[in-house]
């Protein structure tokens, strides 16, 4: 798996005022943009091509990509509907990039490389969601219901506790026929005006009816979703734990926006 698509078109309104003029993925965490940390982790897992779907503050994101000196080739794909749509449309905008096995990643999911490595090491199924498990789930968690063997039955925020077996972390691997399954489902979904306000996981839920969607637990590994100011603190702490020893001095010198919040 050499390709990745990152959905980074949103503003991140729950992080206002930090995102009043800067998109969430460009916020500084430990001295670097959130998206740079994502690209680092992808590159460490051998990803060579990354498409970033932009929207709010697209020029800032493109500038980060242009200045970055990484091993992966990056390109931006602009979602002109970002102000009135959710990330299902961002997926649809990037559908022409889905030409070989790829990982799809939310632009606010930070993760240690071992997370993607475990996902990539999962059995070769068409669609595989990375999931985590915890004791309790809140209303904002994207919960999953599973059948025997980890096959996905249902995904959504409104699953009852008795039906919840984990949560999606916002990372999905598509292989072989999974690409066509997803592209076809996207094309069908966007014909419905309601698609503007839907998450791409609603499409995954429809694909799951075909019994072609599976899950891979990444329990015990480091990841976090950045939605609120407190999440920035968690992200900063996570990166601090994962930095190599020779990086510690640089990280200590470059404090993130989040430190000011503390």
C-alpha cells in the first residue's frame, strides 16, 4: 500500500478561535502543523503518494505541503463545496485518486506509525476499518457494531451501548475490489441531496451490507482525534511520548499553540 488520501477540507469550528483564520490541519502541535505529523507517520510506513483534500484555508495547507521536505509525493485536491458539505463530498472529490490500494485518513487523526502498520498487516480484505475499544463511548464517538470475526455490520454515532463493539478511529484501508465498491457507493450517494451533510462512513455502512467490510483493532497503540482544545493538549502529550530521544531538544524549544491554552 503506497498511497494515502487525507481529508482536510474542514475549518474545525469546535476549535475556534484558533481556527478563525487557519484550518485545523495547519494548527501547530509541538512546533509543527498537525498534517506534518500525519505525513511523517505515513512516510514511516512506506507511503509514497499522498493526496490532501483541502477546503477552508486551502492556500495555507498547500504552503505547508510545498515547504515540507519529506519522502512522499504530495498533491492537493480542492473541495469547492467545503463550506456547505461534510467529508462524504471530500471523498467524492478525490475519487479519481482512488486508482490503487490506499488508506483513507481523517485530517484530524494523529497516530503512531504502529497503528497503520497493524492495519496494513490485517488480512487482505476489500475494506478494513481501524477500530479501538474502550470501556464507555460518548455521543461523538463513531461507534461500530461487529459480526463474528470482526466483520462490520453497522457504523454510526447513534448506536446503543449494547450494540457497540468499538469505535472507528478515522482510518480505512481499501484493497483490490474494495476500491470499486467504494467509488460506486460514493457515486450513488452523491445523487441524494442529503449527501452534503453526511460523513463518508455512512457510505461505508452501505458497503458493509455486501459483507465486504472488516475491522482491525489497534487497541493499545497511540492515536487521538483533534476536535476540541483539550484534544490539542492530548495530541501534544502523545507526540511528546513518541518523539525519538534526539528530537527532544527540538520539541522542547518549539512549543505548540496548545501550550498557550494550558
